[in-house]
């Protein structure tokens, strides 16, 4: 008999681990859909929340290099958050408290630009 169906202490333990894993997966997905408005398996959300507001993805240019990102930000940028998705999104911002641009890392040297809608 498999441990999942067994009426023993080991079977109960395995069954409880499976149930906890299922609950964590479902609630993680629901949280990401609520916070990022995107499924957990994507690596580029349409919006990034920072400074209490939603930054929306800018259409042009879709991806920028590190040099273009530093030029657009007006200096070096620093990491401000990492989302708990499978392929993590690192959001970077300029030194100002609530910048106009936020950048999400999507590759080794590629970033997506997000801007605060004005």
C-alpha cells in the first residue's frame, strides 16, 4: 500500500505535506494574480507597484540595456524588490524616493522600463 493511502503515522505525515504544498501553491498564485495582475509563470508583469502607485510598462523601447537604463534613470540604480515568482523579477529604481522610471530585469543585460502614468 502506498504511504499516501496508509492508515499510519507515516501516511498521515505524507498526506499532510501534500496538502500543505497544494495550499501554498494555490495561495501563492492567487497573491500574484492580485498583486501583479499576472499569472505566476510569467516573468514580466504589466505593472509594478512602487511608492504606493502602479508603474505601467512603457511601450518604447520594450527592452533596454544596462547603459541605456543608467542614462534614462540619470545615474546608477539600486534594487528595491524581488517578486516571489518562478523566474524572479528584480525591480530597480533611481536614487530619488519616487522616481518616474522603474526597471525590471528580464535577462543578463536587458531591462524593461516602467513609468508612472501622468
